[in-house]
């Protein structure tokens, strides 16, 4: 299948909400918020998120769409507020039927988010957090070049579990894999 990977547009808040809620229902421990909390957000909050992901000079959201326009994947890049000169990859999700190395969607989405952060910010470092039990996501990130930083932080939803912080060593060197 041929997919389009692109940055979101400001008015696309309903598609953004639908895919984000799908992600939270599919993978309840993979992200830093719950389905219930996200589902309870007012339309204005989604409109604000969509506007920011589409138009902010720093934060950016990318989606993957099928030829008939269905959104089946997303990834974003944003500054890490508490760590100077550092951006992170966040909100990475691919609809189950579209996963796998052959489709390559997750890599295209993360590549787009990495390129945006590298080409449009002065950040020196690129990181992401992944749940210690999320073996598939960890395998994926390591395959595309993320490595251990040695840092772990408690999971926001369950502080007894850990989030592993991975870093992208090639951030300022090359995009080639
Ligand atoms: C994480 C995600 C975006 C990766 O996309 P994907 O299309 O599944 O990734 P790929 O299939 O290309 O790569 C996954 C790898 O993990 C491997 N894998 C699958 N299940 C695994 C498991 N339980 N433990 C370890 N590795 C696993 C696969 O074999 C594959 O490796 P390979 O290509 O070397 O064979 C996608 O799985 C997803 O949306 N997951 C749910 C949301 C999520 O966890 N997001 C990440 C938040 S940090």
C-alpha cells in the first residue's frame, strides 16, 4: 500500500483525536496519559493540540494516511521542557493492521519527526521514553538507531514501572541508516 506521511494541518483536530484515542485504547500503558483522561478533553483542547502540532515552530505532529485518506499512524517531536537543548520523539503509534517492517510506516513517521527537529531547531540531543515492558517498541527504536542513555524515569501512570530513555546518536550527524 502507498501511504502519505505528512505534517498535520491546523483544522484536523477530529482526526487527531480519533487516532490518539485509538492509540490509547490499543496500548494503554505505552503513553503518558489514559484513554479516560484523553476522552474527557474538551474540543477546544484538541483544537489547540492540532494547531500546535501543525503550526508551532518547535512541536510538530506527523501522520500517515492510506490512499483513501484514513489516518493509520502518527509521531511527533517536541522540546523536553526540563532538559536543555533536548527534543523528544513522542506519541508514536501505528494501527495494528499497518505495522511491520515491510510497511515501514513507523520508521517513516519517526524519520519525519527526527528530520523536523534537526532541521528546524538548535537542539543538540534527541531522546524518547519507552515503557520497560514494551518489547516491540524497544526493538523497533533500537533497529532504527536509538540506543540506551542509561537514564530511567518512573512511569507517570504507574510509578512502580519504569520508562527507559533512549537517545538518537546520529541526530546531528546523518539521517542515513
Ligand atoms: C511501536 C510501533 C510504532 C512500532 O511499529 P511497528 O510497525 O510495530 O514496528 P516494526 O514491526 O517495524 O518493528 C517491531 C520489531 O519488534 C519485534 N517485536 C515484535 N514483538 C516483540 C516483542 N514482544 N518483544 C520484542 N520484539 C518484538 C518485531 O519482530 C520487529 O523487529 P524486526 O523488524 O527486527 O523483526 C507499533 O508497534 C505501535 O504502534 N505500537 C503500539 C504503540 C506503542 O507502543 N508506541 C510506542 C510508544 S513509546
